[in-house]
């Protein structure tokens, strides 16, 4: 948490000692620096602006010579704790909180690219991300080349000297095929570009930085918040990508930037141990893109996400245990034609699951009903516990029939390419009692 000139060091609580991501999800990033008895829970700093302590300190903040707060579009103490805490959970050097997952992806990639540049992306993506990359980025003059992650070499083969990063999702849905993180990260390094990974489906279960990812993005709306109560997004920087060693590929970070008084982001002179100094990449995103486009996270929403983050490790375990039981149950059912669940995969897919997810098969299950589209609609309507919602990542179990909702606008051939058939159902398995969940599934399968 950045320092304030009004801090009273004697009032600080003794530093918390912890060594694991699980403890970091509760304690990470929170150090009280105001002169009153420290609140146990991170307070909500619901303010648009901060009173600047002196002319010199104000100039230092605006010149990037010192950490501090001026205006909540750029940073806010409640959002700072969320950034620091999730960075601690994932083993990142620093984080940036924004208004939604879409904002996180957009800023993470725009921070690296300008018109004429390109990105090589996995073609297994959330639909909203696909639209952002294929349509909106194309209008900005940024080309996105989509490749199958099934063969990691596809990423290098699609690249050229204007490629600025590789992008993918750790566990895209509905295919639920685990991304080959280590292989693609190595190829990215060979080319001199970072691997940016969307780890929305697997926070805490998979820590992509441990496997070589350079930048990680989240829709915190999903499992990090965990209660379906707010939108939010996060960008985390591993701090391990050497921008200066690949300066030709990353002129936006390594040459003077007119968007901030000609600063060279990799040479700001900020203390490398400070939250802002640890990541030139996120400092640039904050001080140019977040400043100019404005998708900042509200302090209240940051607080809701912090509440969720405190139980993330417990919830992800409970989601995984329930999802495994649900998938195994569905596999045996006569009205179910097939089930996709990474925790029950075999062969190469099982090896990827084990390497990246350990013994947690993840929270999502996709299955296909034998009765096709009509059966899908009947199934959804017969549910009495599981909610019919196109969201995921809630403590409540949620079911979607993609062919009549999220994928309804796509031609059938494109639905099939995305892994959606007329009888497909996606379950975001919640943490309710497993017997209640299985009873609801039985009831709905009976009606399908
Ligand atoms: N990334 C993935 C994998 C998602 O599933 C979603 C939303 O469903 C997003 C990003 C976008 O997140 P948000 O809805 O918070 O903007």
C-alpha cells in the first residue's frame, strides 16, 4: 500500500507473518498507516480525491517520483489492498485493479500494442474477449491472429516482427481444455514477447506465473469475488519479463512516451521496491490507459472483492469437490451423451490437468444431453435449486443452455467449433450440499 505523508508509524500494527498464498488471501496487502487504532477489516476509502500534503509531494506524485494518491481514477487505498493481495496470492510483483474483466483484458493488451502491431491469441476464448479482439481491436488497427492452442508451435508460426504478445485462457469454456502454459511461455520468451493469460476460471487453483506466464488477467467478477455481487477485473505482472532486453519489440515501454511528458517507463527512477515501481508495465497502464480511458474500480466494489478473496482458497476447493462428484454422476446417467470435466480427463489432457490444477479438477462441468435442443430447454426449466444464469463463479450453482442463450446468435457450424451442441449444458457448480445438487440434477434429467 503506498505511503501517505500523514502516516504515524507508531500506530502501525505489527507486520503479519505468513508464507502461503492461502494466508495471503486474508492478510496480503493490508498495512494500516493512519494515526488511529487499526481497523481489522480493510476500510472503504469512498473518496474521489485526496488532499495533497504539500506542493512538493504533489509534484512528486504527478512526476512519478513518489507513490501516493491524488485522484481515485488512478489509485485508491482500498483498491491498492486488492491489487497487493491478489499479487501476493499469485506470486506477482504488482497488480492493477479495474472495473471489469473486459477492462482488464483490454488494458493489459493495449498497454503493449499500437496500430500496426499484432497479437497471437488462442482461438479458445470467452465470447466477449473474442469480440474485443476480433472486432474492436481490428478497428484500432491492432490485428489479432487466432490459433489453436492444441499445438503450441502455432503461436510462433503465426508471429512476425510486429507481434507484441501471446494471449490465451488457462481453462477456456465451454471446451474446458487446459492451456499448455509452460510450452507457450517458453516460445514467447524465445520470440521476446510476454505470454498474457486469462486465469478467470482458476484463481488460486492454478498460479500461472509459477508456470512461466508473464502477465495474468482476471475477471474478478467470477471466483475472486465469488458471490455474484460485483464486477471487477485485475491485471497482475510477474515482474519477470525483461522489456529492455527486447526493446525493439516493446518501444511503448522502452522509448520516450509523449502520453506522459516523455517518460521512459522502464526508467522512471521509482523505488523498485514500491508497488508502483515494481512494474513499469502496470505503471504505464495506470498512468496512461486507466487515466485516459477511465475504467477504474470503485472502492466499494474493491471491498466486496476483498471480502470474497478472503475465502477464495476454501471456495475453490469446495467448488472442485462438488464439480468432480457432479461430473462423475452425470457420466453414469443414461440421458447424458458425454461429459467434459478436466478432473476426469484421460491421456494428455489428464497430464495437463494434473500439472496445472493439481488434484482440483476445476469448478465447471459441460455435458451433452441425448435429447438435443428440446431436452436442453426442458432440463433448464425443471431445475429447482440450480439457477438459470449465464454467469459463472458464484457460490450458487448456475446452469446455462448455450445453444439458446450465449451462443444463440452464432450459426450452428460456429457453435460446434466452439464446442457447443444443441443439447450442451454448462454447469458452474456451486458450494451447496452435494446431495441437494445431485437431487436437483436427477429431477431435471428426468424431465429432459
Ligand atoms: N474472461 C473470461 C474468461 C470470462 O468468462 C469473462 C466473463 O464471463 C470475462 C473475461 C469478462 O469479465 P467481466 O464480465 O468481469 O467483464
